[in-house]
C-alpha cells in the first residue's frame, strides 16, 4: 500500500445527506477500512490510537462538544446512534488549507487545542478546512492529555502528511510547515521531542529531501 493511501479512510466512512434542504454529514465508525491507516506501520505507535468504533465515536463527540467558544471552529454534533455507531454532524463548506496565512492560523489552532489539554493524534491535512477560520472536521482519535510527547506527535504527523501533499515541491512544504510552527510557537521541550529518537520510525517515512527541510524548520525554534 502506498503511503498516500493512509489518508483516504475518512472519505470511505462518511456520506453527505440532505434533510429539509440542510446538508448533514453522516459518519459511521464501523466501516472495516476506516480505522486501519495507522495500524499498517509500526511507525504509528507513538500515540494511543484506538480501532474500537464506539470509542472513536465517543472521542470525536467529546472533542466536538467541548466548550471551544469562538476560539476554535468545529462542526456541531446534531445526533448520534450507539447501535449503528454513527454520528450526524453539521456540514462545513470550506476549502483546503492552502496559503501561508492559513497555515500559520492552523498552527495557532493546534496550539490552542494543546493548551486545552487535547491531542488529536490524526493531524493529516485533510482533517482541517478553512472558512474564514480553521475548522477541525475529524477528531476521532482525539484524547484529553497534558503529555507534551503527544503534542509534538501532532506536529510530526502533520509534517508527515504535508510531505506527501507537497511531494513534488519540497520547498513549498518547508515554507508552509515553518508557518505552522510560527503560528504554534513551540517551546523547546516540544521542539526537542519532534526530533526525538523515539520518533525515528515515523521520521524515516518522510521523504529524504522533505526531512532535511523539516529538520531545518524545527531547528529554527531550538
């Protein structure tokens, strides 16, 4: 399986429906192919992921219904069904994170999430949208924690995801990722964790040229 295929599970387990001219996302967590992307490689053992459908739904509902106020944008949960293990949520009409300002805002959003003692675990770029502000649209692996190694893991998985998003343009990967770090403003403990030997299995999956740019970006904050 290609590494890019890790990022397709979200679309397999969701569908869009119309209810009274209102678009609603239905996400069912028991899809056999919706939760295995992180189990394919031992590189993804740095976070307490769960494959249990009900636990994944509960994690996502817990994150989406947390009192974020106006600080962080998430879809509104409309309903959920524990028998079918499906959640019904607001549809967010947004665009992919694409320009430097949006990447910087994404960094600020992740920093806020961590300050509220959450870690997402699955921070692939497709899990965020932009519509005047950054939205988190997938949080099925999110946990409540104050563990800085999980915070750095979020930033590392995001870098991994972006390295394949910008596979043909390593320099653009660098420019966008450094904007994320500028928005996030990591302390030295988190920066050191990013380059920690324990993360080597995942770091080794980042293409070589992109890894050099990743290291260059991270070292600016040491």
